[in-house]
C-alpha cells in the first residue's frame, strides 16, 4: 500500500511542516543542490526515521528541521512558526525550548557531571537552578542513570553517555527530538538499548522523534520511514508495511 | 498557512555574570595546559613592562632622594652661597625662574633687593618664560633649530627673533613643523619679546640692588668676624656669636630660621674640625709617624677614612678625641657614599622648567612591541583553543546558547587569564626590578622605595594585563560566537 498523507494525517497535530525546502551550497563556481524541494509533515507523537545514503541531503534536511540552518527557498514551520524568518537570537530561543538534539558523538560537556550536562539547557532557558536540578534528576532516572548523576562523561560508557545526552535533549520538554545517527558509535547491544529507550519515550511519554539512521534495527520501532535520495523525498513507508520490521519487533518484545 | 512570527523571545534569558563566570572557571581548570600558554604570554609581557616602569620609578625616586640628601649635606655651602653670591644676569634669571612657585622665597628676594613683592613675582614669571624658551631652543634638534633661529643660541635667540621679518619667518617655519610644540602659546613668546628690553633692564636693576645689599651685609659682618671666612668662623664661633651673626643677616632681609642655622652650624663645626685634622694629618712629622706605623703613607682621603680604625686611633688619639674623629669620619663617609650614588644614578634635570622624562622613546617602543607580540600570542592561543572546542561551542548553541553568551564566556575567560597572568607578571617584574636596582645601588633603593607609586604601577600593570588579554580575545571570541551550531553534527 503506497503511503497516503491525507488518510494518515486525519486529526493529527502537525509539529514540523516543510514546504518546498531547497538548499543550495556554493562551492567555488559550482552550485551544489543539496535539497531540491522537500515537502513533509511530521505529526505530534510520531516516531519518524529518515533514511538515505550519505550525500543524499539527509543531514542538510535535518539541519533545516532543527533550526540549525535556513533553507535557500521554501519554508520550515515549527509549531506554526516560520523558522526562515527568525533572527539568530530567536533561533537560539527556539533551539533551546522546541528542539532536543541527540548527536552521534554524544557531545557532552566533558568538564561537567551528568547532572550539570542535563541541566544546561534549562540554565539557558532561565529555569531556577533548584527546579532544574530536580527535573535533571528525574530525567536521569527516566533514562536509568539516576545513580550516576555525579559522574563525568569520561567515567561512563558510550551507551551511558548517549543516555545522558537523551536526558539532556528532553530537558526543556521539546516539541521534537532530533537524533542524528544516535547508535552509530555504539555496539549492537547498546544500540538496541538506546532504540528501546527512544521507543519507550515515544510510546509512553509521547515524545515526537525524528531519527536519521543507517541502522535497520531502528526501523523496527518507528512509525514512518522517510527515504531521501538526491535531495528529494524518494518514498515514505509505514513501518508496519515492512517485513523485516515485524520480525524484529517480535524479537524486541520477547 | 500561517506566516506570522508568533514566537516571543522577550523571555529569552541573559545568563547572569556569576553563572557565566562559574562556567568559564570550570573550563579553564580543565583545559589548564592550553590556558597556561596564554597565561605565560601575559606573564612575560606584563613582567617586562613592570620591570621597565618600576625600575624607572625606583631610580627616579632614589635619585630624588639622594639628591635631597646631598642637598641637605651641602646645606651649609648653599646657604652661605645664597647669602653672599653675586649673580650674573643669566644666573639670576635661572634662579628666579626656579622660585616662581615658592612665594616665601620670592618675598625674601624682594626684601633683599628692596623691591615690592608684586614686582618680584612678575619678574620671576618673566624669568620662567625666558628659561622655558631657552630650554626649548636648547633641546631642539640641531636641524630644526637652524631652520627656526639660524645659529643663535642662548639670549641671542631672543634678540634675533625680535626683528620683524625674522619673527614672521619663524612663525611660518614653526607652523610647518607639526612635531614641534611650543611650551606655551605663541602669544606668550611674542609678549615676552615685546617686553624684553624692559625685562632685562628691571632684571639689571634688581641685580644691582641685591648686590648692594650683599656688599653692605659683608661690611657689617666683617665687624663681627674680622677677616675670617664666614664658614670657618661659624664653625668655631660660640652660640652667642652665631646668634648675633644671624641677627645681622636677617636684618638685611634674608630669611634664615633658627633651625636651619643650628643645622648649618653643626655641619660647619665638623667641617672646621675636618680641616684641622686634615692639616694635622698632612704635617711632615705625622707623615713619618704613619710610615713607621703602617709601612706606607696613604693619601689624605684614606687617612680620613681610617680615622675610626684602632691603629690610627693610637696614632691620633692624644690630639683629637674619639668623638671628634668619629664625627669627621662619619660625615666624610656619608658624603663620599652620596657622591658615588649620584655618579651611578641617572641625572635628574633641575632646570626648574622641564620635568625629567618618565620613560624614554626607546623603552616606550620596546613596551609597545612587547604588547603587540603578547596580543598576537594570546589571539593565536585563543584561536587554537576555539578550533579545538568547536564541538563544545556548537553543542552549546544547539542547546540554546546565544551568540552573546558565547562571546561573553570567552571574554570572561580572557579576563580571568588576564588577572592571573597580570598578577603573576607584576610580582615577577617587581621582584626582578627591585633585585636589579638593589644590586646596582644597594640599600639606597630600599630607603627611597616609592611605595605609593609602586602600588599604582602594580595596579596599573594588572589592569593592563586584563585589557591586553581581553582586547586580544575580541576577535577569537567573535569567531566562536559566529560558529554554526550545525558543526555539532560534524563527525571527524
């Protein structure tokens, strides 16, 4: 069954809407068209995987959605706000409260403890430090690291660091969680734990997740898969349509 | 489709200084090695600057102090000279120029010369202008002087400039020389030149009047002292005689207070004693005695220095008492020590019109170069540190840090390094300069340590360290603030 946006979207709230997004980079005299006009809606509470070979424009699209870069033409709405019209400070504000980022290389501040890392976005959002600590502890417990709040990133394993990073991305209760290959640096077992964590967050807490990945295990837990090729949306599939998904889903839940 | 910007950034927070500061402190303590490079650069530059400045301060202060002491040691001579010297017109101008800011001295001069205080004050002011321009023309570089006033020097310069065509040419030439600054506005010089004839005439009148008073005083004193030289007579006179001598002097208009008189008398007594001892030491029979005792005949200076020695005591003991010998030897030693110090110290200009320079051009140049090198070093170290920390900075921007926060953070980091580096550099510089001056001049430096000035210098150097570090960090900090947040996604 081909994907039909209209039937899928019935009475679902839109978090991100990309309309005709194009992005051109100029390298010397040559213009590289990284995105050639992407239209996409992401709905609240959804878990979307973005797949595509490297150089397909996947990362560029990601930057657009996360408010890290602005499109050459087209618009990206985040909770009905057109991000192309925001200035640097407004973008910072938006990144602080509306988007949570999970990076491939964790990007934790190595000077700070796990708790300090988690509370950092709340500090930027101006939250009172006691409240921030309380919420930070809750989040760390949510990702299963309540005991290790006083450890520094160097004293933790990759999987644990990524959990801290996920807790950090949830700090300001963002509308959207943006994960850039969150399991690429992890072994299969820890990768699965991260998948499981993201899945739980999605299913239990209703966090909207967009995840760029090469990891087919990831597809098992998501709702939709967006395939990007050559700067265009190649196809969109519902994960229940995929054979492999069903098999791994079964494994996952055993 | 909605098009509006329904985002409200008014509640975007600016982080408090205290929070930003804590942030930086953690960062610095963690990246200690990279920070220490920046620190080292600041330390070296500030230390260099401190050495130059504080050494200059100490030498100046010591120089002033030593010259003061020298002045006190010579007080008797200068006072007697003040009383009996007959000035030439040129010397009188220099002397009066020096009195300009001392109303009591001007009043005394007016009394001695028999003129009104107003006239003396006016004359002193004019002398000051004359000395100012004499100094100006004297210190002008030879090339410029030839252009401005041909080959004329001293008072002939003024005569030359009095000519109308010469004056016009001078004004034109002066306007062309942008680097030459007159010590006063041009009109002051013009007025001075216009009144020059009258000025020289009144200077002459005053000079003669003063000479008459001095001659009259000498005649009066001769009645008391006979033919004897004033210094020698005062050195041996009784207190009553000295008091009488002072009464005669003050009657002529001189201002000689009893305290000064007592100091002078004391010194003159020792000097008289020294003269007697010298004469005695140089007598033929004593020469023989020295030879027998010491197998050699030392010069007079050595003999005076040895007055406190035990061997010499045996030789001299009967003729002069131990106290007498000690007084002479001590004063001789002190004057000798002062004279040595003055020889080592930089000259303090005492023209009365131009303060001595604080730092010469070459030192200024060195300081500026060292600051530039320091700033380039700091900028470089900071840029490297920012390149290394691209991921951290970009991540912070992803988490909602504004450009302003990143900028502030790096500037605070620079300021902290400036404080630490500046303080360390200042301490090192102070120690080096004190030790250096101490080796050169000995205890005199510590005796004349310019405490307040050194303190100001210390504070100023720390401030300079902070400013240097912050100035040099503006560019790197801006580079960091402009870094794209998507760099956080970059994988190496």
